[in-house]
C-alpha cells in the first residue's frame, strides 16, 4: 500500500501549507497592524508622525534597552518554565496531592504581584541585587500560567496513553521524557505564550524600581525598555515614549512571528484526537 | 514453564477505587493456562477493565493475591499510539527493556509491520491512519516485545464490522502461530464466542459464569453450535440498563 498521506511541513497548521498569502497575513496582522496603531496613537498624543530625528541617535540605546529587558524576561521565563512544569506535573501525581496543591496554586496565582513588590525590592535592595528583584517579580507573574496549563495538559492526556509507559516497562524517567512531557508540550507552549505576555506587562514596572521602594531613587532603576517608558512618561518626553513603544511592539510582533507561530504549528503533531 | 503451571493466577482478589465505596472487584479467582484464549464479558462497570489494570500494575489489589509470571503486554482501545511519533517509532516502544541495537530494532519492527500488512505506513504519523491501521500498529508494538501474556482491552470497540472481522482473524492467526496466552475484554459477545476457548462472565465485580468453548477454529457465525453458545452467554449477562 502506498503512503498517500500528505507530508506536512512542521510550520503548517493541520496541512495548511506555508505560502506567500499566509506569510503576508501573519506579517500584516502580527507586525504592521500593531505598529500602525502605535504610530497612529503616537500621532494623536504627540503630533509627531514617526520617530523624530532627535530620537534617531538614541535608537541604539533603545535596542540595547530592549535587549536588557529581553534578557531579564528570558531568565525569568527559564525559571518559570522549569518550576511551572515541575509544579504542574507534581499537582497531577494523585488526587491527594492535587487536592492539597491546587488550592495553594490558586491563592498564589491570585496574589497581586505588585502588592508585595516593595517588600521584595527591600529584601533584594539589602542584598544589593536589584536585578534579582526584577527577575523574581517577572518569574512570579509567569510561573502560574505554565503550572496551570501543564495541569490541564496532563488531565487531557488519555489514560491509555499514560498507561503505555507502565505496560511497556519504561522507567519513571523514560515515561516522563518519552510520554508525559511530549503529551503536555502543547499545554506548555500555550502557558508559555501567556506567561511571556504577562512578563512583558510586568517588565515595564519591574524595571522602574524607585516607584516601589521608599529608599530607592532613579539611580535604582534598571536599564531596560520598561524603565525608559516609565521615565519618558513621567518627564513628558512623548517622542521617546512613542519610539520606545514602537521598538517594543516590533520586538513582541517579531517574537510572535518567528517563535510562537512556528512552535504552535509544530505543537499540532503532539495533540490527541 | 510447565503445561499445567498457570501463566496468571487471581486468588480472592478484591479492589475498590475509593476507600468507602463498594468494591469494583469482590473475591475474584481464576487461572489462565499457557496458550489459552480467554475473553471476559459483562455489562459496563462490572469490573472487566479493572482486571487488566491490576495485571499490568496500573492499580494494586487491596485484597487477595495476583501471581503473574509472564512477560505481559497490552493492546489498548483505539491503539493508544503516541501522536508525535511515527508508526515505526511507536512500534519500537515495544522494545523497551530489550537490549537490541537500533538496526536490530528497526529490522524487527519493520518485519512485524510487514506481517501485519502495514509496512508502507512505517513513516506515517498515527493521525494519518485509519482505526484498523492504528490498532494493527498497537498489535505490532505489543508483538515485538515477545509477550507471553497479551491483554486486549476492547480492541474492536471503535472499529466497523468488516475491520473487526479482519482484525479478529489476524489476532487468531497470531494466537495459533505464536501460542501466546491471550486475555481479552469485550462487549461483543459474538466476537468473544468466535475467538475464545473460555469465556468468563462478569457481573457486579464477580465471575458469575465460566464457559468453556471447545469448538474447532475457524468458526462460522451461522454454525448452530456457535449460535447456541452466543445465546447462552447473552442470557447469563444482566442488561446494562
């Protein structure tokens, strides 16, 4: 019998092949539209149509700031990914563990992270480790998205598939690596997208530390796109605000197009029918 | 293993999923002799599938004793294939614990797929297979591990009549050629009578009847003796409703 099943490239959604109109659609909806909105809003707020000439010299600074923020976000995400997946898998180890852990996760997730941000900053300020405060707060806003997604992913994995590892004599590590982690991969991805979106929200405040700690001043702000936005906003520097927002939107859109969309397409093969 | 030594033995086995609810299995005792084909039938919720969970170690009996000396593998409802792995890699899961080189595994897996008539789908993913093909991959995965006891959990429940007939013949061929002891859970009484040499009727967590089917194979559904056994089994099973 000849295999006539369509060979799907990893980037295609359920057989939808990559072609120019799909790419144009993605770039259109993912990059041009949000960017247009920023330019449009910026025009009304400042009367400036695009990045003004006095900012053009600072583009390098903005990109470096974006890089610093992205690095913070990335480190926090790696911690959130490892701990979130571990917590999610732990919560689904049995009914007793689940009934003990899930209420705790619920409470921790509901805590407004900014409410105890000052305490965290003071603790890290004493240790003179402000980067740690920012990364911790970003991590804390991210981890629950991943943990709850993994809990949902484990629940959606068919019992028979979970049983395959046991019946065929796999070790615990083999079951985790070959069965459980791949089966929750789409859930990890969904949780990661939500987590990183929350991270971008928090990174803006996490870098402007002076606003949250009594002993801190502008010198304690961390270099990043968030602190530039807060500074531009508080000093009324509208052109810098628009430029920083533009850089941020481009970065988020590129992340979506270059990372999340291909991963979402790839995750299709891990889904159960 | 001697002819008389049972492959599997259940002695007064009791099991409950929750501490304060009535047990799903009550004092269940039976033996499986080597090379036998036993089918367990009974209404939904009678505890049929729990037997397989206890044999495979997915659950542990709270009462009684289970002795299983055989290398045991299972064919699941719907195949239970890993959707992210190709057919070939799904079959190779059956080699877990066996010390073979990748080339040997590849060769053995392809040989088994050829025997089951699905070698051309080796590089396909499960989502591109029909229900019958998925089930054949599930069978291949179990066979490559050289099982001594093969458990079949309602393997035909999601298949049409024609595919069920073809797959039943395939399972019967494997049983007769390889002399593997088989224990199948089934809702389909006709199918049970066509395949089994012993039928255990389950009801309310107990074995209510142990029926021996000594008719020669292959059996014809129109055979009056087959029909008589089907009617007997039907009478002994309380309705689901």
